[in-house]
């Protein structure tokens, strides 16, 4: 980055201005301490026209109004140059710089015209180097409308002056050089004031040269401000620095002129520091006060008058109850709100005009409440007292105005032993009850103290079997059990039990008994272990001490030989049609201690069977043949059973044929018999037998291939199929 680059980071504008205000004042348009913001303060962009060295002394600066002259209403500003004074101080981040743009100038017909600004513009920035380069872009803040108005007037007056000079013609060329110089100063208006907007500029009145002055070549004329006081126009808000023309010869003043307004004017500013507000309690108004001042060439403020009222910025005096507590009247039971008269200053500070005073039109009733209060307890007197306090309620918030105090009748204490655990002394067999103090409140009995011993209520500790009748203490190793008892005490006719059941010290022990309830058989060893339980008997009732189990000291009992026997082996069998054959084993039979038997195989035996292993599911009846017997024809049918064996197999039975004619299975088909309608003549009568396809067809009858259900049932019953 080049030395002329401006930095806007690192410091805020406020910090920058504060540092620059501490710089030595420039000789033209001095900086002043911070004042209230201008009513029309705006920002615009500038471009410097010459380099400016930034130091504490200050150097001239010029800039063109880059942003404004680009606007439609600001093109005339191309003829105007902004003039000012730039200063700077070194800082860790670079150089803190400021330019105060106090005036404008324009060149008309080769002649430069200047005018001051009633409200100077300001530029503040942070630069890397102490030299602000030419064509540097800056931002200026100030009253832009006043700037444009001053430029218009400057250009208008320049045009008028040009017209006057044209008319004057040769007369102006003959004028004295000194007078021409004075005329130019008067027409320009002086830097620091604008034509038409600032107080009238008073140009320096040059004395007439004497013949001596004009004839002597050693005489020197110069303008000086020494011995001249600034001219203060308080109502116009401006101070004109004054100067005079002196004639010197060889360093000695030979003619001293009169003081008159110089080229410089300084705006008067306001300082509110050290001035109190002007207060009018009756109208409830307050006005800030200030001291008008200007900044001299040394950068110091020069105060023009003492504090004076700023009538443009009055503030209201208001009632404020924030810092005031209500005024309490316990006799009338009224709280009266109080207030202060205050105003808020320009800086936001709160200022009290009058201290807290009652507001008779704003009162609050005082009432009594138990909230926040409890009870006062008189333990020696065995009584308590309800307490209340007085409060008022302001905006929903309760405020206490008295401490809690006794009210109403005394409340007697009640001793409650039911909620406390007594103190038990088993050695002395005494019980000391504990009691809790309670009082009757709106919520019922309320405890006011923890449980404490009551020696006056001491009673004896007694023992009883009641409640412990079926509770025993067992001693397995000792082979006996003991009855239990528990302790109690009585108070006000009520029995209270203490603790659980414990071994009774003054009763006889109950001996244990061993009872075998089953056996644990070991067929491989041909022995059995007894499974036994331990119990004792009390009041003809058995109480189990240890459940049934094989005891560690149990003795094995051997099996007893009974006989040799042949026993079927249900797992070893075979079928022959519907016949089932079961294998047998030759076995030695032993009796176990529990009465059951155990068989030990010694060899094979004769199979058992056959036994019927089938169930008939259906019977099949088929045509078997026919036979003539004299004058009759018969058909016969054979049948067999369809059986289901227990292993799921189907077994067909053998065919069964009927025995002789007339037995079940023979059926009459045709027969010859007399015709009773024609004696000596015979007729044949036929029948249909069976079902299915035709198996036999005679002259009159027919037999079918299968038997009917009725035929099958009769056949099955007759032959046991």
C-alpha cells in the first residue's frame, strides 16, 4: 500500500475526532470541542487537488466536490474548489488525520474569489503516511445545502463584480494598488463567512500614504493582528479576527493603522459543560444552559459569556415515584404514594428538582395478613399465638409496613404420641413414650415441634405370645425349635407392640422328628436312600422345619429278592396279519423299600400272542354264484373284512362263503308257483338282489355284483367279520 493510502479500520470515527481535537489549532478555521450535531448533516465524497503534509501545525488543503458536481443540481460546483486546513498526529496504526473545510473559492476571469462556510465540513481518516497524496478520495460530513447556497452566492457576486469592473474601465487601472487590494478583500467576504449568510464583513481601512511614505523607498507596509481583539457577534454566531495595516521603517513602526475585520472568521460554538439547567417548577419545564465560545489560534476555547439558557431544547419536569416510598399512616391505615420532581438531561442523566413529597390524590389501603407470618410458641406455657402483619398492595406487589405481632386467643398445645417412636429399655423393661407438640390451625392439627421424650408417661414393657403363635425359631443342629413372643406396652387402654417376634426365654424347646416321605431308588445298585423331612409337633399340629430331601447322613437300604418271573417286553413285538406277538424275558424280581418291584432280565422267554391288533373298518360283499333247486333259483354272496391294524397298516380278511342253502348269504331270485286264477297252470315270480352291475339274470329275477348295506350288516353279524 502506498504512503498516501487512507485506512478507515482500527479506530472508530468518535475516537478519531477525540484525538484530533487535542491537536494544536490551525491558523485558519480552528477546530472546536464537540458541539450538538448540525440539523442537516450529510456525507459526500471529495478528491484532493494537492498533497497535504499531516502534522500538528497544519497545512492548506484543496479538493473538488466529486460526488456533488455529478448530480443534476450540482454541476455548477465544477467551478468551485473546497479549501481547508489539514492536520495529523502519529498513532500506532498510522497517522490520524483531519481536514476542516472552512471555505470555498472560484476563479473568474483569472481572478480568484473566496467565501467562508458558516458550518464547516470535516473529514477524519487514518493514513499510513504523514503525506496525504493528490487525488486522494475522502469523505466529508456537514451541511451540504449550506455549502451549495454559499457557492451560488459566490459565483453570483463574482459575476456582479465583473460587471462593475467592466464599467469602471480605466478608472480602476489608475487606482492605488493598496486600495485595489483592500477592495478585493472586501468583495471576497473573508474566509470563514459566506456572502449573504454571515454578518457584514468589515474590510481593513488603509490610511492614506503621506508624501514621506510615498517618497521613501525604505518604508514597508504589512498587515498584523497584534494588538487587535476579535470582534464577537453573538447573535450572528461568528467571531471575526481583526488585523491592521502598519508602516515600518527599518523595523520600527512609524504609522499604526486601526483594527478591522481580517480575512478569517471563526464560528461561535456552544459548551454545555459546567452549566446547570434553568428550572421553572411552576411550569414544570427545564432548559439546558451553555457558554458560547470560539477556538483561538492556539487551539484553546475562548468563552464569550457566562452560562445562558438554550431556549430551543427545553425538557419536561415530571413526577417520578421510583425512588420514593409511600408515606405510612398506621392510625388511619392508609399508605400515600410519594414522588420526586425530576427531568432527564440531554446526556440522559436523571436530575432531581424536588425531593420526595406526598401525592394526596393517590392512596392505598393498609390491611392485615398472615402471609409471611407464623405462630409464636410459648413452650413453658404450653400455648401458641397466631401472628399477623400490616401491608399495602401496590401494582399487585405486597409491601409490609409492620412486623408480625400476636393476635387472637392463645392456642393450647396438644401432645401426640402416635406419630413418634418410643424409647425402649429392654434391660429395665420400661418404655418412655415420645410426643410431638401440635396446635389446632385452620388446616387442622399442625406439628410445631419434633418428637421429644415424655417421662411422665413411662410404662412397663410386657411380653405376649399373641401374634407369634405360628412363628418359631429353629435350631437344626441342635434338633429342636423354640416358641416366640413379642413385647408391648399399654397406654390409655391401648396396646402398642414393640418390634418383631423373638425367642421366648421361659418356654420348653420342641424336639425335632425325622419322617421318611419317599425313597430315592438306585436300580443299578439295587439300593434306595430315604427322602425325609424334619418337623416338630405343637398343639397336635406338625410344623415342618426342613423340607423333604436326602439327608447327608442317610443310609442306603438294599432291595429284597422276591421271585423269578417271565415278563413281556412291550418294546419287542411283531405282527402276523392282525395277530400281534410280544417277546418275553426271563427276569429276577426284587422288591424296593417303597413297595414297588424292579425286574432284572436273565434271558429270553416264550413270546406272548397272538392278540388281535386290528379294528374292522368295513366289510366287502360280492356275488358268488347261483343255483337252481327244483322250481326255485338262488344267488349266494361271499364276504371279507377290511381291517386297520394299530400300526396303521390295512389288513384284508379271508373270504367267507355261506354254509348251506338257507344260511345267511343265500337269496331267492326266482320261484315257480300255482296260478290261483287258472288252476292247473303255474307262473314264475322273480326278485332283484344286491346292487351294482348285473351278475346273474334269470327268467324273472336278477342278482347284482355287490351286496346292499343291509345284506352286508347281516353277513357281518352272522359270520363275525
